[in-house]
């Protein structure tokens, strides 16, 4: 059967996989020849408004590992992946001029910068009389299948969830290709050193030493679901803080598209048939739907989500205080539960869901800082950074996003009592407090002199006099 196009460009973005990759599948089946391309976007090296690079070395190292794994998979199937670093528009224009492509195949993204880029690139290709095919393949539910057009998306998650659970089917998976030998092969030498970042040193204390790539994504999924059977307890453990098993930890691979939300969904459905169906299996899908919602919210509101007033457009009296921010960022607030979480983030590029909510609430509600400072810092540090989830969650906690509860506030000591009652997490990440037993390690500033005299080690002054009065949380 004659193919639709003589030569196509298949551009990988945050879809670094061969399984369930619609852009890849459609591209190779409609083209006689095709060039595979991945671009390390130079914007990742730009400084954000805080004066720090948008992406940390750990985050970029994880992406590099993910791209290398994809490159190897493509080569094993007879193809080749071209790697570039720079401005996507300039690189694609150059390749279009050189190769005279008939079509472009690529995934759609949710971020406003990415959407603008897609439109600009589409103009380039159409001007050259080349077809452009973008595929929405980031979410669990396809954007064409949900009950509303994006512009009419409900502003409350519960309505979104319930309606989709009732009537929206998850589309079928796309199989991985078995032969990519029709790929165009070009001499392309690209090394890790070309990224100009530090080597990603493993953090011994991390809950999991994450390695990027589709191979590792499936190893983690198989381990969590099938080898250790941990999915059955997910609802009860997902708010944990220590250890690799308290949650699925799929998010870093999801963020780079090393595995699709649909693939996880169908594995959970298989698990329900073969092992156990309970609240935990439902809750795993529930979290995927939350992720979907933030992506659709971003598509609906675009750049408005990144503004200080958020999607609600309400002015708030937040301050821009870099000294306070530095204390928060470096885990030097004197509030042990906050500092432990920030130390984990800085050391490993990862933080639990419970930790993220607490440090966000503390920055916005207790320090009174502009919520975007936290969102920008998370964008820099998180190896599982997802533009929609990150900014959607920060806006949610700040009260300028999709949250019907206007005064969402976390009592940090109450949270610590619930999730770190023995103080194990705090002592793990703040060894200076290792000699303070039990929950007292979470409330050092409230200890009486007699209690402190029993501690042999020297307690840092900041934990005796934190930057906020932790007595306000005492119960």
C-alpha cells in the first residue's frame, strides 16, 4: 500500500517512548521515510524571575537518561534519533529547508509557551506546503472525548471527575513499532557534555534513585504492581514520607512521557482483574484524573494560570522577599517539618505529595510570599516537573486556582503529628536533630529548658528561634 508522504519529520517532545505513542505510530505508517528528532530546548537554561536556571542539573540529567533510552530503543529497531540543542523553531526551519519534508508528526503540549511554539512551527511547515499533525497524547482522557469543549471545562474538579467517570472511555493503546529501518540516518554526534550541566550524582538518602527512560518506567510499574503487590495499599500509604513504597513514584516518568497515563490505567485495570480491586486501585486512577484536570485547566486558561492573580483574577497582598524565600528554599526556616521536606527536594529532586502541600501552604500562608516564587523553584528542582500539575497545584494551594475552599491552610504541626508522629522523617533529613526523640523533633522551639538539657548535641539556633511562631499550631 502506498504511503501518504515521501518523507516526514517525527519530532519527540514529552513523549519519550515507543509504547502507546500515537505521533510515532501515525508518522511511520503514513511515511515512506522519516527522520526522528529530539531537541533539548535552550529555554531550560534561561534564568527565571528568581535568578536561577529554569531546570536543575538533576532534572536535565533525568531527561538525558530518558532520551538515551529512547535513542537505544529506536536503534534496536533499525532507526536513528537525531539530537539537537537550541531553539526548536530555528532547528526545525533548518531541517525543513534541508530535507523538504512532506509532513510533521509531533505530540501536543499543554503549556502556553509550547502551544505558541506549535502554532509558529505549524506556520513554517504550511508555508512550505508540508502537512502538520499534532496529537493530544499526554492525558488519560482524550481532549476530544471529554463532555465539554475546553472553553467550557468545569471550574471544580469533582464535576469534571464524576462526568468523565460516567461517560468517557479511555482510548485504546498504540502498540510499539516492530521495525523502524525506514528512518533517515544522519551523522549526528551529541554528547552529555553538550548539555553543559553537572553529572547527576546519586543521592544516597533519596527515597528512590530515579533513572530516566521508558525501560525504567516499566520496571518501576512492574515492581510496584506485580512484583511487590503494593498497589493494593496505595490509598493508605500514599501520604507517606519515607521509603520507596509509600506511593507509586510514577510521576518522573510520566512527566517526560516515558510511559503514558493510558498505559498505567490499563495495567491497573488488569491488576483489578487478576489481583484485587479496591479503593486503592480506584485512587490510582483518581490521581491520573486529577492530572488530566490540571492539563485541561491549563489549556483553557493558558498564560493566565502563571499570573499572580491566577485564573480567578483576584488581587492578593503577597510580598516578594528574597531573604525569606532563601530561608524557605534552603530548608532553614527553623520549622523542622518544612525544612526536612525542602532538604529532600534539594538533595534528590523529589518530594512527597504531602510534603509539597505543606511547604506550599507555609510559603504562601505563613510567610506571605508570592506563590509563584515557590512554583518557579519547583520548576527548577523537580525531576517530575509537569507544567500543568505544578502550576495548577500551586495556584490551588494559594487560593487563586481551582479550589472551592477559599482558605485552604495547613497547620504544620498538626500535619507533622499525623504524618511524622515519631519524628523519623525530620531526623532523617535534619541530622542536627537526631538526638531529640519522638515527635519532639518536630516541635523543638516549644521544648522547655529542662527537656533541652537532656539533649547531648548542640541544637542549631534556628530551631530554637524559627522564623515563625510555631506555637500558633500547638493543639
